[in-house]
């Protein structure tokens, strides 16, 4: 719900990630992504590669109908993978604005009239798999997910689901102890994700982007599974010049605010997810605006309906922390010698200096948006 500007710092992180992915020493001999892609391309053009093309999906009482081919009779599959191999260098740090010009236009046409999601392949000594699954496997996505990307996510300070901002998505340092032959122990530390990675561009449709830095978005399991391979229309990263940097925000009904100020009753006051430029939530369940898609696909409004207690606490704090109270608090903090004191962080329990700060603690977006609304000058 909050996007991160692709600054020089972010570009630097993405480039270091790409260098690690392209370093042959990162993987065992012959197991780096580029070598595996070439190997897969070669295997796909052999007659031993059994290819099945879906012609008619399964219907009630009728099984799916496939057209059977062999690799040497359908070179499109091999050519498709070979095109990914040919354009692999720098692929993992391509900016979102470069996806089409530098990879999609060079790879997708290789399949001709065939649809990627309708192609299954049976290679010798392997189970029947979708073509995109073979590509994702060759590009070492599972290894990236578990062993490589977590330290870069941690470096950026992302600690919440980028979609709902209601669940933690932290990277933790684990200690692995292994005994040696000499009776000693070797301690190895590595970063491990406590989250799932969602692909903004689904790997089932864009397998060549399955390890692209900007396409990997930390999310809670609920949001990741609800979204699945659908297009949410939200990208975590944005480039300089883009204007849609904060597409959603939370608002309280003004009537609820007035009622609280008159009665001090903040129970059952619910926040509403609204589109940018609007203080009214979408009312139509089929609304295809940003807020409509977040609610329909991810159930975000339902998640925040369960946080009425947090909203009530924000209302309390706004009433308690008058300008005089805050002045006295700041003076007291100064007397303790605390520097760089952030009153908003102190009151709301979050970070609010920049957009990417909102991803450091759950519910930061909700708290910030409602606090700003309550303090809005009339």
C-alpha cells in the first residue's frame, strides 16, 4: 500500500544481488542459473522430450485433451528457454520499466502461437512438469528464496507484508552448528525469511522474471496465497517520475470522529481503505479501483475491521496528547539527553520519516493515516 522509490541505494543493492546471481562461485559447478538454462534448452529439443499441449481443458465428465509432440518436432520450447539464456546477463536487476523492451519482447515471441501455461513437458528421469516450472527450477528460484534474497530484504529494512502491512515479514539470523571430522564444531550464520515471496509478475506467466530483484515482494502467507498469480496492479517499487506513489490510504468516517469527541466512545469505530484522493471507501464489491482490488483479492478491509481496538487507542492518544502535553513531553525528553527524538514514533509506535519506513512495523500505514486525518487543519 506504500511504494518504495528506486534510489541509487536500491539500485546498488539490486546490482550486488545480480552480481551474486551471476557469479559462478555462488553455485556448485554447472549449477548456476545460466548453465542450467542452457542445459534445459538442449534437453528440450531432443526427441526424448515429451511435450503435451493443452487443447481442451477438463470439463465435468470429460478429461482434458492434449496434443502430444516431441522436442525435435516442437523447437519453440527450446528456443524460448535459449532466449532467456541469451538475455540472462543483467536480467535480475532490470528495472520494471525495462521488462518489456529488454526481456519480454526478446523472449515471448519464441513460443509462436503456443501459450506458456498450456505446455507440459516430460523429460527423462523427471516428472511431468509445466514448462514454466522447469524454467523456474533451472533459474534456481528456491535457492534464491531461501539463501540469497533474504539478506538483501533485511538490508532494506522491510519487516512487514508489503500488501496488507498488518503482518510481520522479518528476516532472522539463524545459527547452524556442524561437527567437523576433528571433533570440533563449525558455526555458520545465515539469514532466513519468515515470510513468503510474491511475484508481482507471476512466475507462471513470466518465468524469466522469477528471480528479478524488483519482482520479488515480501508478503505474508495470507496475501501471497490469496493473490496467487493474479494481477493486483500494485508494484512495490516505483521509478523517479512516477506519480502513483501512494495509491491507498485509511480514513475514518467524519461522523465517527465527531461522535467520539462528543461522547468519548471510540468502540466499534472502523477504518476504511480508500483510494488516493478520496475519503470514501469503494461501495461496489466489483469496484476495480486500487482499493477495490485490494479488498476483493486480499480481503484487506476485513483484516482491518479486526483492529477496531487500535483505532480506539489512536483516538484516545489524539485527545490526550494536546499541544501542551507534547511540549512538556519534549522538554522532559530533552532533559534526559535523548537526541533525534520523534514524537510521532513515541506516540504511535512506528517509523514515519519516509515511505519505506512504513514497512518496518505492522499497522504503521493505518496509524499514520488516521493520525494525520485527526490532526488535519480545518
